[in-house]
């Protein structure tokens, strides 16, 4: 069915609601729903909802509960096709039908094979008017991690970099606190809150001894799973990451044939070890590593260092987004680079990204990039 003049604004509202669930609903997608009554003077919102932490209840269920009897004859704006299969809860398509919804406006079809158009079909069979593909590009971008787990069996990978103007993340002595300012660091913590997992390489974990938690006021409970790519289990058992494994989960991606005693020591500390098959060069196969994470329900990974891990992901074309915070200072060629050697011989072979946004972050610049396809 054709769009109506106010469909886009209400869908934008549903997408804004959906974004509240990012980092909290995996392995489910983050969905928003707005229920609107088309009254004579102007449309009126009578119910709103978004996917709750842990993935349940769904957005439609939340919005219908708030709308109550006013849902009958109303329009439901949903940022992803309503599910049609029986999971831990009943199908959202049936809930919309039972509530007497007259029209459903959907942003994009659900890529899950258990849904994949069946939700829209069920609504049509029940006599509900359906309008599809409203703000579809925005909806796909919002849940790109979920879409990638369905199409490529891997999560969305965002590389976050904090560097000098010349792309250095530390001085030649390894000193890196603080290259960028407070505003950039706050935005970095907000990125952590919207991802399911945060990952660093073993060298970064050893040198910086980070906590990798979200420490913004009011968002302390939004810390993602911490992941360290550590093929040889070099991470000290005394590190902050290991000591806090009982409070915030810590996963270590490692090679299968590590020292049995050391493996047990990590496990006794509450650390989950994930064995990753070696690639052709004998190091961990990062594409396989991403598949293991997706199998555990991770849809969005934020990578914060180091240079070798970033290069490995770049070489395997696994970096989908870059969030680059750049301070207005120079460190020089003897500093540590943000990305290690990629072995590129010709400029044409370099990974390409498209600038999506750029803004000031205090005295720094924050640029957002998407992988060119």
C-alpha cells in the first residue's frame, strides 16, 4: 500500500525507540514500535515500545500494552517485520491481529529465515493493510549487526581509534594517556554501551591493563562482554580484566592447543575460553573468531585496539565501521600506528571507507566511516 504523509515521521520515532535497545537485546534485533490513532484533527500516539533487555518482551508487545483498547483500529509502525513464529513468546504478528490493529507500517523485512516475509503475509491474510519499506535503509543500518549474523554468520565490527593527527595511538615509549580529550572519551564509552562486546588484542590488554567497562553516569549496567584476542594466553591472571571476570564477563579468543594448566587457571577465574582455528599463516583465523562470537549471540563488536588486531581484521575485510577520534597534536613516525602493516603494494588495493559524518568532540574531531561496498 502507498505511504501516507506522516508515515516517515512516525517510523523515525519507532527507529529512535529501537536504538535504545542496542547493546542490550542480542541475539535479538533492536526493534521499536509506535501505535497511532488516525483521528480527525491529527494522528495521535497511543502506545510506544522497544525491545527490552535480554530480547523480551518485544517492541510490539510493549506498545500494545500501553495502547490498551485504543489499539483497535489504529496503525502500528514497526522498525522490523513483526515475527510470525513461536519463540519464547507468541508471534508479534498474531498479537497485532488480536489487538485489532487496522494497518501496519513496516520498515524492512526480517532476514531471519523463520520470519522472512511471513509476518507481513500473516497480517495481510488477516485483512490488515500493510505498507512496507518505509525508512528501510535506516532500519537496516540500525540492525546491521543482526542482518550480518543472518547473511554472513558474523557480527558487525566497529573499529574505534583514538589517535593524533598523524594516526599515532602512543609515543615510542608506549605512553598513550590521554591523546584525545574528555569529550572523545565520553563518546567512546557511549559506543561501548551500544555494542554487545568490546574487543582488544593481547598486547593492548597487557600494556594498558584496561577495565573495558562503560563508566558514563547512569550507564554503569551497560558494560558489554569484554573479549581479548590472545592466541597464547599471555594475559596476566592478575589483570583487571581477569580479576573482574565474575562481575563483567570476559571471553578470551585463543588457540586450541594452549597450556592445559594455564587454561584451567583462567577458567577457575570465571573466564570463558573460545578456541579459534588457526588460519593459513598459523595465527588465529579472525573470520572464524567472528563466527564463534555470532554463534554465542553477539551481533555488534567494538574493537578498541591494538594495531595488529586492527590490521588482521582489515586484511580479512571484517571491519564494517570506523569511529575515529583525532586529537589536534602530532606524535611523529616513531610513535605506535593505529593499524599495523597491511602489506599493500598498490593504492588501489587499500581498504576503502566512506565518510558518513564528522563533528567536533571538544578540541578533537570525530569522524564516522562505513566500509565501501
